[in-house]
């Protein structure tokens, strides 16, 4: 089994092309990555909640193989930033710029 490299060289010009600005691209990708991370964390917590026990018996906690397998599965998944970058490069992300009408007035 080959281990995939977590470091991928990206062409900055290719990343910046859709927005015209690399910093705008980074903001779009980071916001999407945060959405993905929150969803994955919620999903993982829901699955692990099924194994929650009220007993503080360490032996039971360490022997729960199914819980360990679920955790390992999520550890092996691609990182949210990698997923968000791929989505951006494939044109799967919808984004828009705030207009003056969208701005929230300060009180």
C-alpha cells in the first residue's frame, strides 16, 4: 500500500485565475475547508456518541475496536483544505462577492 504525499505543488497562477487574485482564492478555499471540517467533525462526533459510556472503565475504552476503526477511517480521509482546493480547481464551488446592499449596518 503506497502512502499518498500530503504535499502537492500547486501552480499559483492556475489557482488565482478564476478570481484574478490569489488572496481572494485563498479566502474562498479556506471558507470551504472550514465548512468541510465542521461537517466532518459533527459526523465523527455523532458516530462516536453511539459508543459513549457512563462507566469510566479504561479497559472497556481501550478494547472498543469498532470505535478505533471509525477514528482511523476519519484520520485517513483527505484533509479539508485538500478537498476544498480540488473542488475550487474543478469549478465545483459557487462564490459571490458581497455588494454594498449585503453589508450589515453597524449599530
